[in-house]
C-alpha cells in the first residue's frame, strides 16, 4: 500500500478533530479507512475500534449527535473497513474506483430498512439480501494477510 502524504494528513485531521466538516465526505471516510488499516497492519477489528472512537469524537466536535438515528454507524463502518481491506488498493484512485467502495454498495447487501435501523447503527448486523453474488474469492477472509475473519464475507462477492 502506498499511502500518500495527503491521505495521511486527512486521517490526522480526523483524529485531531480539525478536519472541516464539509471535507468529511464519503471519499474522506474511505481514505481514513485506508490509512487506518495501514496503521493497524491490516487488522480489521483494530481499525474498526480506532475509527469508531475517532468518528464518534469527530461527530461530537462538529455538532453531530451520536444517537440511535444519527451520527456514528457501526454496520457501515465495518462494511467499508472490510471493503477497503478486500480491495487492497495501492492508490487513492484505485480505492475510490472500486464498486465495493461506492456509496451505494452496502444497499446491494442490506435492505434500506435494515441498514438504517437503530440496531445496524449500534452494532454490525448481517446482510439481509444479495444483489449480485458474482464470484466468491476467499470468502472467509477480507483480504490476503488480514488478521481478522470477515464479518461480512459477502463483500468478496461484490465486484
């Protein structure tokens, strides 16, 4: 993985809560996942733990309430960390171009009702449907060399 200085700066600004709220976009979330995964040697659970704390804290500083209906979302965070790990991108462009990292990708695995439920926001819930299973590759792991079993092995089916 070749993390750029700009990606590292974005991650640092998330962690120190100085990232301007308009810059906290879907793409910024993905880049933060990518950098955090690198800093945790590909360990998905450690990355999710780190980002959970960082995002909740960032939300509080920027006036976003972490409630059962707003703010931090555990299922989406875990999904995107696992998706970024599965992609194994070597550049920001490669990361952002992969369909598994698109804004709508989780809706290929979860119904809108389930994904945006208070339960899914509070804890990682399993998918309730699959759009296009495609090819399964190493479905038990999120990526080669990753220290954690995948919570959502269906990610490997999305291409």
